[in-house]
């Protein structure tokens, strides 16, 4: 909602998961995680625009090896959705917000938990070959999003797919939410990269 808790954790933990996959693969070559994946977040409300990540959220990201450098909250705009190959929301209500803003983005917009749940049903062998270049990651990613949408088969997210809002709660709650984020972003990174 405000782009200072759940969404920045997801943004930065996805980048971290991709960086870790690249590091495990040995010789990374000239392309970095930034070349292969652009992970950005935004909030449905603009009341925190320009602010840093909420301190407990930042602690989760840095404690897991990620970076909060350069983060500034922003409000979701139509052009952000247009530029995205995959839109992940924290809740079904936010998914509906995206659908109202950009109805044409429905096939690539998912609640984060929904995407993770459906991803496990995708036949990764049917996707374009995995590789360690931006072009192969992009081709595989676009096909992966289409495959997850096909698995969805018009069904909506389940209540359990939503991420709790940890705002104003303690580090334990933020840690649980960060764990739930990682339950989706780590398998996503693994599906994208060999």
C-alpha cells in the first residue's frame, strides 16, 4: 500500500535470490543480476513517496544479505504496470487495484503467494531453455509468466495467498512475511536461471 514494508522486501529479496543463483552458477560473465532482472516496487497509495524502507523491513532485507541502498517509496502508476512483464501484489485487493488501473495486465498480474503456489505446477522443461544471458532469462521469464497464467485457468487467488501487512508490528511479524516472500522469489529465481 505505502511501498515501505512488503513490496520493498519483495523487490530486494527477488534481486538477492537472482544474485545468489548467479553466484552458485560459477563464472557469471559480463552480465549481472541487474542486467537480467529489473525488480521494482510501488504502492497503491502515495503517502510515503520518497521515504526509505520501514526499519524492520530494511533489517529483514539486510539481515538476509540484500541491500536497501537507493530505495525510495513511490506510488504505482499506469506506466509502471505497462513496463512490467510480471506484476506481483501483496494482496488480492491490490491485484484488483492493478486490474482497475490496467485491465490489460490481468494475465501477468498475480498475488505473490498465488504466483508461488501456481509456479510449482508449471512444467519447467516445456519453457525455453535456461541460460545465463539477459536474452535467455527474458525469453524464459515471459514464457514462465504465460505458463503460470495458464495454470491459473481463470481461478482467483486464495485468501492464504495474501501477505499480512506487518506495518506497526514487530520484527517477528516482518520476519514471517519476509519468509513468505522468499517462498515465492527463490523458486522464481531458480526457474529463471539454471
